[in-house]
C-alpha cells in the first residue's frame, strides 16, 4: 500500500510567510526553507523580527484568512485521494494550517505548534519530532507502507530521498541543479501523472 506525502506551502498553498511579509511590509520575512535549510535558525529569525515589530499570531492569522489554495490544488488533491492515501507533512503550525485545510477539503496534515503568550505574542515553537518529514516517512514505512513524496524546499529532500519515488514541485533553479536525480514538475497534471506511474 502506498501513501503519498506532500509538502503544503509552495505545493498546495502559497508560502504563508511570504504573504505575511507582503501584507506587513517587512521584506525580511520573505525568507523560507527554500532559502534557509536550518529550520530552527529560520524560525528564531522570524520570531525575533515579529517581536521587533510588535506583531503576533492575530496579525498572521488575518493574512492567512485571505490566502486561497493555489489554482487547481484542491482538484489535484481530490483526484489524488480518489486512488491513494494522502498525508500532508508540513513544518508549518496548526494555528496557521487549520483555515487552509478547510479550503482544501480537510486532508490529513501533520505539522507543528506555536507557543503563544496570552498577549498573542509568538514566543516559541514546538516541533512535533526532529526531522519530522523524514521521520514520518520512515515510520510509515516501518508499518508496511511504501511512500511517494513531493515538495519544493530543502526540508522536503529527506522524505523525497527516502521514498520509493520522489518529485520536486515548483522548486527553485538552485535546488533543481543541486538535485538533478529528482524529476521536477511545474503543473499538477505532470505531478499527478508521475504519482500514478509510481504506484
């Protein structure tokens, strides 16, 4: 049995932090896991910037409320779920993901959680488990599943490499050049066809 493991941001929905960088006028928040492979370092950097500007969870959630899935993402997910199990593995946070899951038809998502003060200030974050995407894929394999994985960033490479088939989706030229062994697609139709062929 197969489980398809997908990244969320950049694959099914726009990057939340980029949307918030634009909404808040703080270009430093445009940095994502496409730019910074060290997620812990990236999140600490983001939290420091939020604190410096007096911004918290409420402001980010207001931006998230305006974000829609990428055109065709829900249809792609619906088609995928019609013939295989699908799990979204994301380094985002439950406080960010919930409204987006509603717009995607409530797929299964495993992600992390933010530590938020009563004032709404984001004070920290709690990772579900270290190397969560790779660890989850290995756990699924340990209970008899084969995995097919797709993502766009450095933090997706572990699950892509560990899976029986792995694909890059709408990634950067830099990542494509560094990892030419993984097919790279730009459309949902191409990705769907590749997943079907790998079943």
